[in-house]
């Protein structure tokens, strides 16, 4: 997504074309801070990001050291799916998490082996 601000200004129908409701909750991967993804991810969405600056190394090493890996993405997806398994709408229907709530960030201490 090139600009989260522009995305937020789009009608819900347009947003649903980019992030279809059946595909929610999303897992975002950001080689910077994840703050911009929190309101899109919803309660069950997951964010894999680098929440600080100052690390100096090639990108492969930085990503590995700080948990921005394929394994972390796979685990975040499993956690996200698991987090939605108990959500029920007031009328009793199953639902996916709303985009309007913050999603927890996932850092290196949250990464578990697959």
C-alpha cells in the first residue's frame, strides 16, 4: 500500500477491494515503525515491524536479528487466525476483527519458531 493516509480516505467499498473482508485480519510487514498499520489491522491483525532505528548492517542481517522473517510472518498469520476464532457479533454471527482498533505489534521477543 503506497500511502496509508490515502487508503483511509477511500470509501469503504474501495478499502474492501484492497483488503477484502474474508481475508481479514491482515498481517502487515513494515521495515519501519508499524504505527500506521495499527488501525487497519484490527483486534486480531498482526504487525511485524522494526520499532526503532540505529541498527547498522545489511538488510538480511537486520531483518533476521529483529524478527522480520518468513517464519515470523507465518506465525503472525496463525496467531491472527486463532485470535478471530472466538469473535462473535452481537446477533450471534461469527465476525472478523474490526479495522478500527489497534493491532498489537510483533517484535523480536514475540517471534517463535514455526
